[in-house]
C-alpha cells in the first residue's frame, strides 16, 4: 500500500494523482568522458555509451578534430552537441560541478595515464584505463593514490569478454598440461607480443608451473619469444586481413588441447567497457584486470 500511495490517493471516489516519491524516481545517469574520443575505439565507445541504459556521454577529449561535434564524427543521425576539446581538466571540472557520478574512459597513451587518472581522482571522478603498455611503476603509484583518495580506477589489459574467458580457460588447463605455447595474429606490427598474449603468459607463469621442460634452453629466434621464467612461448604473426586472433596450445603425450579467440572489430570491446563503467563507480581503490569484476 505504501508504494501505491506514492502514485495516487483515492478520495470520495475521485482519483488524485501525485508526483512519484523520491524513492520511486530513477537514478541519474553516469556521466562518461571519453578521452581519446577521435580514435576508432573512442568513436565506438561514444556510440555504445549513447545507446546504453543508465549512462550518457558528458565529454569528448582528443587532440584531433578539435571543435567538431563528436556525434557527427561518429556518423550518428543527430549531433550530440558535444564538441571535441583538447582540455581534460575543463571537462572534468564541468562534470564535477554537476555533482553527478562521473567516469573517464582513457584510450590515450602510457605516458599520460598517470596524470589523467590523478586529475580525474582529484575531481572525484572514477577512471577506466584501456591503454596498452602501462608501466608497472605507474600502476603501483596510481594504486597508492587511489587508495588514499578512496576512488575507483580499473586498469584493463583487455576489455574483451572473450579474451578474459580464454584466459580463465587457459589457467584451468595449465594444471593438467606440461607444454604450452601461444600463437597470435595481428594486422600490423605494433605492440608485439600483444598485451593480451603478455597477460595470458603472465597469468600462467604466476601459477608456479614449469612448462616445456624439454625445450627450456632453446634460443632459436624462430621458436618465438619466451615470456617469464617458466617457458611460456609466444609466436606473433603479422598478416593484414586476418582477424586479431589469440590461440593457446596445450599438449601432453597423445593429446593437444587448443583454445582460440578472434576479434573481428572493435565492437567486441564495448560490452566489457560498459561493464567496467558500471562496476568502477562502486570501487574505492585501483583494480587491475576486468576479470576481477566479472
């Protein structure tokens, strides 16, 4: 009955409507700032946030296409009336003044991540960082800063749900196989081995297993790069036209077990990004890896 009275009151046979009570009203949207908005992944993020329930684009930051409407740059049917600006501080100040929950999604560069997250935290805004090759010392410093400020930050080596599921399956398989190698393909030669391959190899190495015992001392270049001290090899192919692909091969006498994941375009990262935005606003510290929030 209490909920019913939030909407109407019956008196003398007449129904008198009242505004919904505060407890019945919907929560405000999360204000999302896309830093690196002009990049392919940034434009995809703008579209994904615009379509997602419970959040909205509050700012677009980039050094390219400054002044252009981000909606038009994303080929959306209508302009968002949000110009791209090259001043993160200005956008953060605007979101902070609105007194609403804010998140910065950072697609920029390893050299700027520390300052970007520190600025966002100072304005009381959470951060999701998807930037390859962020240095360990940067993550350590940011972790201490976020802990002290009681602000949430997610540093994600990958935003792909499929990649995370592959990692989890590989960890499970590693306890049952003594040989493992990673083979990946990418369309260009940047960042090889890829952050995904490095993250998988790191996870496997941290389990205390020793792999490929018969091949530990091989230093032939064609055998791939050994990551860590446990014999996890990575082979990176660069072939334009192939999807971004990662395959983990396990074997033991008489058996081969392989796990494969392909990404055909940047849309694969959007569900993970939206999940990260929703989860990071509840954090009071830095978390490394989206898998810890799934």
